[in-house]
């Protein structure tokens, strides 16, 4: 894995693999990770709730309490099954950014790649750039998080290219928006978000970009 090297603490650490002299390949593993985590949660919650109900049969309050957790477990199990089916249809997606790190106002090419499994082919891919602000604050003993998308622009829609889809998009970072910034209470993040349509469903992927607080030449 390659990193961007020595940089200020307020810039995020984003992992990727170097491509050529200036590019970076990013990978989104969130579908695989979600399938694993949700499966583990469901395997704990559903049998646990059923065991609790069986051992407290007849106690209405305890059964209602356990039934609530059983319902949550079943919903998580349903989501896990969906993710597992998705992972069996599509590999994890990658995004190659031609220039890395980026600067405000810089134009670069993006190449999205994703391979289908068992003959699954992506039909089309939509892309957009999103600047997201995340703020964390405390209310008493609780920590709350507020997320707001402060800038969004479409990068267009590309047609799929068969089982192995490769789509190119052109990104121009806005000159008048904020650069990347991470702290313990606030974050400014630039993301390339993609929506993929395939037979019988769709999937979303997000890749965070590293944007320096400098104007492109």
C-alpha cells in the first residue's frame, strides 16, 4: 500500500496503490466488510433472542423485549443476505485517479473498474463529486454527529462494457470549495460517489480524495 508521505496532521490518511508517476488506485471494500459484519451480528442476535424467548416463555414483558431484538436481528440478517448476494455477483470496485494528491481547480481523469462474477455485467455507471462536512459535538454525555453535503456536481453517466466494466470520467475540482481537512471534531471530505446498475439491482460506492489546500497552476 502507498501513502502520500509526510504531510500536515489535518490532512486525511488515504490508502491506495501507486499507478505510474502520479496516479493512485483506490479500492472500495465496503460491500465485503458489510456482508461479514452484518452476518456476524445476525448470527449472534437471532439465536440469542430465540434462546431468551424460550427460557422466559410466558413472561410477556421479557418476550416483548426479546422480540424487539429478534426483529432487529432478522432485519440485519436480511441486509446481510443482500450483501452476500451482491458480493457473489460483483468484485470490489476500484477507482484510478490520474493525479494524486489533487489541488483546488485541478482537472484529472478518473477510471472506474469493476468485474462481474458468474456472467453479471454492469449496465451503466453514474458518478458525482461530493464535498461533505462532518461535525461532532457533545450534548451532556452524548456525542452527536451531523453530516451535510455542501457541494455536489454530476460527472455524467457511462455505459457498462460487459463483465469487466471500465468507465472514464473527467473531474475538475472546484476552485472555490474547501480542501481536505480532518480533526477530532470536524472533517471536510471530497468523495467521488458512483451508482452502478446491474440486472436485478444497483450498488453504490464512495472513494475519498485527498485535496491539498493549494490552487492548481
